[in-house]
C-alpha cells in the first residue's frame, strides 16, 4: 500500500502512521522527523530548514522533493527512479502543497506506481491548539510555541488544505474524524482504508 497522511499540525498523523506502518509492514516516512534530524545533525539541508521550521513556514518544494526522492527510492519503500517493484509506505507530511503533489505523482510514475489512498485527518483548530500546547510542555518542540502553532495552522489552511479537494477529485481521499482516543481513530482509519481498497478492487 502507498498511503499519504494529510492533515493539520497536531492532528495525529505521526502517531497513526506508526500504527499503520506496523500493521501493514511498510515504512512510516515522516518528512518532519527527517527534517528535525537534518537540523540536529546540521546537514546542509538542516541548515537551510532550521529557521523556516522554527517560524512555522514550509521548507521550499525543491528541497523537499530531493529529500523524498532519496528516501522513497531506498529498498524498503522502492518507489520511483527505476527502483523496481514498489513495496509501499505511509507518508506523513508530504506532499504539503499542490506543486509537491504534482512532482510526487511524477516520481511514482517513474516506476509505474500510483497512490492507493490519501487519509485526511479531520480535527477542528481549537483541538489542535490544545494538543500541541500539551506537547510543548512535554517534548519541547521549537515549533509548538503558541505563536508558531498559529502560523503553522495558517500555512496549513492556505497551502495544504487545497490538497483535500485535489485528492478527492482523484478519488483517493479517505476522510477520517480524528477526534477521539488513539485506538478509536486507528479503527476508523483501518475501516476507511478497507473501504477504499474494496472500491479500488471493484
Ligand atoms: P511535521 O513534523 O510534519 O509537523 P506537523 O504536520 O505540523 O505535524 P505534527 O508532527 O505537529 O503533528 P501530527 O499530525 O503528526 O500529530 P502527532 O501524531 O505528532 O512538520 C514540521 C515542519 O517541517 C513543518 O512545519 C515544515 O516547516 C516542515 N515540513 C515537513 N514536511 C514538509 C513538507 N512536505 N514541505 C515543506 N515543509 C515541510 O500528535 C500531536 C500531539 O497530539 C502529540 O502530543 C500526540 O501524542 C497527541 N495525539 C495524537 N493523537 C491523539 C488523539 N487521538 N487524541 C489526543 N491526543 C493525540
């Protein structure tokens, strides 16, 4: 399965990506985690991304494409650039703009691969703010400060939310109510993906 998780900051994409990845035995690929490692280890990409991320803005599309291309052509995911049979992935945090979605589609097409589903995490903004301010106390992520969370939400609504209609138009969208307990949301995702797989097979 090649699955994209789409949703606002704090909607639970990372939490659920790990669960689905275990259940389906495919890697969970988080662009946010990859960027945070790059920042921590001060790679050239990390140096460019640090300030952008701390302000809650998006890292430029061309840098993100390089990162995702390199990761998804590794053997465990095997998508694009003639990497052979695609094994699949749960992608958390990419694509995040329409141009990212378009170049991603071309990358998959290099292998004759397509996405199977795009799970959209539906959570109202006040719940997101509450979750992220809770995490700010525990994990101390630099971009969980209230003013940065507001900017991340603004950027999400402006640049990423249009992907909901984009993927709906392609018949790939699985919308999930992501308010509720982690297990409850996991079950909704499982049911949504199963329904989507049945549609795809019909
Ligand atoms: P990224 O790390 O992707 O941040 P995000 O989308 O803002 O997502 P989060 O990790 O904050 O939230 P999540 O939806 O994964 O929720 P989580 O499971 O953690 O990206 C960070 C930055 O990197 C971006 O701002 C940007 O600068 C850059 N970037 C990344 N990808 C990019 C791209 N493609 N293009 C350009 N720039 C890019 O859960 C959140 C909290 O809620 C946790 O504390 C969790 O324990 C809790 N929680 C989870 N589920 C539940 C539940 N059901 N009920 C209650 N609490 C819950």
